[in-house]
C-alpha cells in the first residue's frame, strides 16, 4: 500500500491537476467543489448537512454508518459487533442498495449490487470535508436511483490552510487507527492534499478481525476561468468474516460467538476522478468529470457451516474483479430569479465472478455487464418569497450476462419527475412541499434469487425472479427554522410504493440479503432534527423520527422488517474554552425480522459519551459507548429451519485518540 501511495503521489505532483465542479457565482475566483445535486434551504426536499467540524469531532476511523445512525430515521448494525469492518445502514427502513452514495458527484454504488459500502475505503471520513444526506427521492443524482435517499460526500477542501496532521488512537478489542495527513494550501494557484491510514481491530466476536489500509490524494490547479481537480482514492482490507447470524441459544452461552468459523476475505479497490470546471461567464458555468474505478478480491464460503452441518476442510471461495468507467457534465445558468442546471451522465461496467474450491479448483466463471446513461434538467425560480422547483430525469440502464446459462440482455427505462415549492415565511422560517416519482431496477442478486451463478430450471431456461422495476411516489413537506439559538428541521413524508422490492429477512449462499416483490406498500412518518444553544456552553441536539410502514400482499397486511417505529437520539454538549464533553442517549424501538411479524429484535437504549480537550497543537479525545453495558442486537433473521439468528453488538467500549497538527 505504501508503494502504491507513493506512485500515486508522484503522478499527482507531475500532473498538477486541480479542483473542479463548483457552482459558485464568482467570475474571478474559483473555489471548492459544490456539485449541482446539493440542496439548500430553499430546495423543497428533506436534507441534512454534516459539517467538517462535526465530522472532525466524531470521526475516529469508525465505519460511516456509526455516525449516520445519529440522524433521524437511520439504523445501522455491524457484522463483527463494533465500529470497524463490515457495517450497514438503513434509511426509513430502506436498505443500502436503494440509497445513492457519491463522492463529488461520482457514484460509489456498485452497479450490479447497487450497494455503496465503505469497508474497502477505511477511514474515508478522515478525508471528507462535509456531507449531505437527503431522505426520500431528493434531487436527481448520477448513478443508481436515489430511491430511499442519498448520501453525498465531498473531497478535501484544498482551500484550507496549510497543515500537517498525524494521529493515533487505541481502544477496546485491540482497535487501532494511525494516520498522517498533509494539506499544502493554495500556492501559485496549485494545491495538494494527501492522507494515509492504517485501521486494525480484533473485533468483538471471535475470529472477526479487520486489517485495513487506505490512501487519499487530491491535487488541484486554479485559474481565473477554469480549474482542475484530481482525486485518487485507494483502499485495501482483510477481514475475518462474521456475516452469519448467531442463534439465541448460543448467544446465551457466549455473546462473542461467531457463526462463521474460518472464512476470510481480501479486497483492493482504486478510484480516480478527474474533475473540471469552466466559468463561461459571470452567470454560467460548465462542470465535467471523468472517473475510473477497479476492484479485485474475494471471500471464503463454508457451505457446511452455512447449512448448519459439521464443518469439514472443504472451503469455497468467491472471487471478483470489476472495472467501472464513466463521465458526467453539467451546465448551470443563473439569470435574474431563475437558476437552471442541466446534465448528462453515463458509465460502463463489467465484473467477473469466479467460484473455486481448495482441492477441486475453479467450478465456474461468469461475467456481468451493466451500463447506464441519464440526463436531467433542474430549475428553481425565485418569485419574491416563493420558490418554485422542478427536476426531470431520464435514466436508461441495461444488464447483460455471460455464463453457462444464457440470459437475454435486460434493459429498463425510467422517467423520474420531481416538483415542489418553498416559501420564505420570515428570515428565519421556510416551509416546503415536494412530490417525486422514481423507478429502480432489481439488483443482480434480486434477479438471480441470491445465487452468484445463474441457475436453469428443468427446461434449461434461466431461473430468475421478475425483472419488473419498483416505483415510489414520495411526498415531502417540512419546516426549516434557524435563529441564533435554534436550528430546527421538522418534516413529514409519505412514500407510496408499487412492486416494492423489500428484504424478506433471509440470506442467500453468497451472504447477500434476499428480497421479495410486494404488491403494495407505503412508508410514512415524521422526522425532527433540532439544535438549541442554551448559552455559550450548553447545547442540546435532538434527532428523532416516527415511522409507520405497512405492506399489503394477497389481502394480508404486515410491517416491513427492520423498520423500528420510534428512534430518538438526544445529545447534550458542554464546552468551556478548550474542553468539551458530550452525552448521547439513543432509543431504538423493536423491529420485526420476518414477514409473519412473529419474530423481532427488541427495543434498546444506549448511553454514549465523548470528552475532548485541545492543548496548543494537540487534540485529545476519549469515546465511551454503551456505558450501561446493555446486551442488545439490532439485526436478525429467521433461518430456513425456523430458528432465530441475531447479530450481537458490543458491550461497553472505550477508545482514546490524540492528534498533533503542525
């Protein structure tokens, strides 16, 4: 990894590339990245921003889901039971394959699986300058459908002051993070940022260690009318796997039990982005980008263990290698009260799948091809205190498969319209409403019924589920209030689904969650994000949500799985000079883990805390989670034999970190 990082750094220094894609209105000075998919206070969609300062206080190398779950309607869990390794989040009960994730407008979701996961890019948030979460359909994005919501990440701000930072942290389960970070600041119109990180943990469960490295290099050149930015992101990770749930009888004996006996994985992933911004005039600009990503690796699979049979020396291995290349271009025009953005996006993708066994060798190989193209036009018109919004997107995607079983090429066409309005009631208060319709195609895992290699029926025809897409009509209405002491976002949503693809609480032999199409379903609820600054020292922060969701299938009405009705995050922060302390209480209601709604994970309450102290160039922090040592799990399923399997999460954990900045 160090050698690869050095090569990337040399290439960057030779290239002198720079920051791109910025919709600020300055004609003479080009600033940092602001992609046109970002919402602001007058955009009639539900969103929440997390600033660089907030990330810096809470990010210590943990998976992003452990920060996201502090926001309304978001739940998370991890395989290994703690904050490193594979972890996942859901938004309004909707799983990660239906959430659009991007970095500077470049999609991070895998086109086949449609999931966007961070384990291959450990410590990524250390290089993220800010993020925006949009719940619901939101604005049009590049890549997979922004169906349940979206997460937009932004690369390092090259306009930051020159600095060098080194940091190290250590905590429970032999968890370690060490990193070095450098930002040159802008010198003669050029800037360079670089970071390398090492993340390690033994894991809470037995045989669930994580050993990962990552590097992020960003460089830029800033002119008067044009700018360039090059981002290079690389990651390597090795995990001992823990993706199989554990029966409650074994949990009662030893909560650290890992149902995966001896499986491991290893992946290496690279992404390169070249971004350009051209200021055409004082009121118009063109932003464009090219990107390329590649991944190689695989994971072990113990079939006997998955079936609950005695383990033997037989061990299978899933191998993957993919390439993804794409481009986008956006034109922005601001004229009087009208702000118009149009854009196009396209990418091509292929991934080779192999399946081998220690003694038998290669058992099969197949390749999936996924291509897409999209175009959108978005406009917001400000008429006094009223702002009118419309966003129209066309998206085409196709999937082709080459393997032992023939499958005709599949394709889907989507027209995704959105419209809404906001009104500035007072300088502090904005009200909004929007309606949007979005469609989404099934994932490869959905199509193949959880099999990595396409199977055939008795006639030789491919054995696939329905190829029909799912659709949602999303209503969002809310109030935004901001004053010196208060920052309040209160919203209501109603999402009406057609042919929704929902998790059914089971897992396939490839370790991915299985799904079913349901006839009719809806998700509705209320979300609150509120911050109250009592005085210079005390701040109260609340992020809470209420969700009421139902599925109707063949005259039977039931609740979707893993969708708790109530989530409450209440935080109290006290700061005095260079010292700060925060306490957070999280309550998560029970949620069902099967369609019959007879099995569930119980509700639970967690108490977490953090202490920070700055001394000259040093920053010290201590994090303590689950202070009451609650015994809980936040995910599970009912296995084929009817037994309940759960993912146990860690008891009390402590982590301490120190950073030094030059």
